[in-house]
DNA sequence: AATAATCAAGACAAAAGACTCCGAAATCCA
DNA sequence: TGGATTTCGGAGTCTTTTGTCTTGATTATT
């Protein structure tokens, strides 16, 4: 509804990567299994995040993906912008192509502030906060697993 | 993004119908042409609004659709609920099936108030307000036409 | 050098959303 | 009564999003 599945997977994967960021590369297969994200779909998403300089990839054994920035420097807005573009933050709710302050749709004046709130919230929310909530078990990353499942070593 | 195309068409069509509500039925074909909405698609949408008791239909020459309620009694939330259901107002931004106050996703606490704002805004915004804005030419219903095009008699 | 583990990339398939078509039923009017 | 105009309802098509499969390139380990 609000986000595409791609953006959702991207946010979940980045939280997982940040949770396991000890300098080593995290394999995509591991992320895929733990978060139940289709592997080949996930690789494409991580490739985009790699081109956006949010993470780097490394091939071969011991390979995988690794953050290029600290979680305190990655906003959720930035992740969404990398994957979905700015549609969520700019598009008219009635999808009029030229809706704006000069040619508003009938809902523009009421909707624009809400859209702005959403953007502000997401631009001020850093990956580090979400990681903290998950690590402290105050939030869940998937419907099934808790943080202990996610942090446990490979089985 | 936020709304499905169906809901958008429903809102536009209801504004158009309210603009032309002089007791007569407005033919679907006319709405379709004036608002550039695919005719056969629009008929299905109007059928749903008819089952929801928002409008009534009438067949044959001089037939069409007509509001069953006054525009002051039809909220935009109600239109969206009729067509899309309550996904926009209830679904988790990360689409976790059981996200809520007890099992929140990492964005729940920040996102839920924004989703509530949107719902409040749409539940307090009545069709009559949007009609007023369009009639007074303070807002546009489509990217091309202004209110004079919409109010002009059949050409 | 051989093997295994990993990402890269393109073609393909399935699902969902958006839209079309067609025959039938209702209604008006000549 | 017959033809024109409209909605009704079901099936089907098209497009976008989501997900799969296969082959190839890179790299660590033995």
C-alpha cells in the first residue's frame, strides 16, 4: 500500500545486516533464509543498494554484503528513495500529474501536510534506531522470529 | 501508491455526480468521457458504490446513476472503505501480519499516528467540501478540464 | 589446479491490478 | 411491439509487480 515489497525487503535486510555487522560480510543467502525473502529477488535489491553506496558486496567464500555507512547515517527515507524513488513523498493522492499549490486537486491542501509528516518522520528515523528496537526485543522484524532467532549462529 | 486506481476513479466520479445532481440520473458514459475514465471499468466501480447504498442506478434511456445520500453525509473515508477496504488505515507499513501495539514492527510507533492522521482527515472530509472546491474553481478534478468544461451541457 | 561458495545478470513465470468485451436485462419512446 | 439506450454480470486480456531459474564471474580453501 504505502511501500513496495522491494522497499520493505530493503529495510528488513538492512536492519538484519546492521544487527550482524562485525566487519565481516553477511551472505545474501543467510538474510534470505532468516527473513524469508526470495533469494534472487533479494540479490537484485541489494545490488541497487550497492550502486547507491549504502552497502558493498564481495564475491566468493566469506563473501556477502556489508554496510558502507554507519546505521546512524542511513535514514529510512534514503532507503525508500533508493528503491522506490520519491513517489511516496511527491505524488498526488488522486494522481493528477500537475497537482501542486498552483493547480491543486481537491484533496491537496489537506493531504500535503500528512505526506510531509510521513517524509519528516522517515527522514529523521535512522536505521540505528530500528536496529536498537529489534536488538532490545521491543520490535519484531518478521512475524515469526524474535531477535534471538535472528542473532543465533548459522544452524 | 496510497489509493488504488479504483478508489481514485470512485472519488472523481462521485464529485462529478454531485456537481450534476439535479434529481436526474447521470449516465455512466458521460462521466467516463468527461473524466477520462475507462467506461467498462467505471461501471464496475459504480456497481460497488451502488451495493454500498452510496448511489442508485437506473437502466434504460434517461438512466444512469444518482446519489442516495447528500454530499454532506458522504465522507472520503467511506468511499475508500467501500472500494479498497480498510487496508490503507490498518495495514502495517512493513506488512507484518500481526503488527500492533503488542507485537510492533520497528516502525509501528512512529507510523501509526501518521496513519491515524490520514484516517481522521479522510473521515472528516465530506464529498460536499470537495465539490465546493471544484465548483468554485479552487481545485481541479482532472489535469485537463476546469469546472466550466465539467458543467457545460452535453456537446 | 580443482572445488566450493558467493555475487551478477538476464530470461522467464506467476500473481495482482487495471482494463475490455460481450451477451443479457431493463427501460423509454415512437 | 420493436428499436434504441442504458445498466448488469461474467469472462477474458493486458500490464506491472513480484518471484524463479539458469548461467557465468569472482574468490577462498585445499
